[in-house]
């Protein structure tokens, strides 16, 4: 039996506070709600999902590094680290997996410091502004990226 492709979904700082933190910006759903929806979508797409959250930059970097050989793609909502972390950028670049960047809010309609992303230059694409639906769109994109790897 073939092993299903695996997608690592990483969530950065404060995303564990979804449903409590600024619901007018981030929505009322919790991170657990989003994980459950991702698990359901992944099953329909024939994917396995490893869903994680950390408030610690180094832990996110370690998980990214460990993903090589374990996962086929990464979906990343790096939270505030999107705008500050060269370390996360470097780790994503080093592992060479397709990356889909996700943000619940439209970062370009927010404060100017949120308009720059260190993740985007190493991501295949960015999905922002669609709330939790963005994760499901990212899973669909990851499935296509896994099925259509770039030419050697």
C-alpha cells in the first residue's frame, strides 16, 4: 500500500489564541477548529497532515529542518515571525520543500510593518485574507504542488 503524501502545517506565535484574540480580525474559530477542518480536507485529498503550533521561533526552525525527508510540502502561518524571522526564511530555503504561506487576515490591509514577509521569497504562493478558508486553499495548492513536482 502506498504511503500518502504528508504536509506539515506550522502555526507561529499567538495562533493558539485564535477565537479569543481579536476575533474581528482573526475570526471566532479556534486553532483546533482549523486543524479539524484541515484533517477533513486532507483526507479528501489523500494527504496526511502534521499540524503544529509554537510560540518559539527556534522550535519552528527545528520543525522545518526536520521536515526534510518526512514531509512533501509545508504550509506555514508564521504569525508575527513572518515579518521578522530570517532564521525561518533560511530554514525553509534549506529544506527545499514546496511552501505555501498562509495568513488569516489580509496583511496588506493592515499596519505597514506587516506588508513585508521573509517567508514569501521562499514560498510557492501566498494566501491571505480568507480567514480559516485560507488553510483549506493552501492544502489544495500543496496537493497540486506534490502531484506536479518541478522538472529536475
